C-alpha cells in the first residue's frame, strides 16, 4: 500500500476529505519522526512501539569487492516492535 492509497483509505474510513486525511497522515508521521529524533518512544497499546536503537560501529565487506573490508560507523536507527493485538490480527489472517 502506498501513502496515497493509505490516505484514501483513511479518508474513506473517517469520512474526511482527501485533503484533510492527507494532513492528518502527514501530522501523524511528522509527530512520530520528531519524537524519535528527540530520543523518545511512541507506543500504541496493542498495535506496537516505535523507538530508536543504538547500533555499534563494526567492520563490513564491500559487496563489489569481497576482499575489501569497510568500516561501518555507529548509528542510531529506528525500530518498530509489533504489539500483541497486531501480531494476533496478522497471524489469524
């Protein structure tokens, strides 16, 4: 599902205009992004939790030249953990 399809589905289910649904989806995504950028977590009970995780620096391999080693720097990356209700819904079909 693309973002446009998602916005259309939100508009249909919430009886909002397409423009208002687009603004709501954009605000939702911006809020999550800003919270994670600031080091916080966003949790939706039953759905899941958005958080950041620290990844240590490590050595990797250049895929074009497997004999060449490359240094991959430490980074903070986003992580999503699915909640129990979401897991059950997906598992149950």
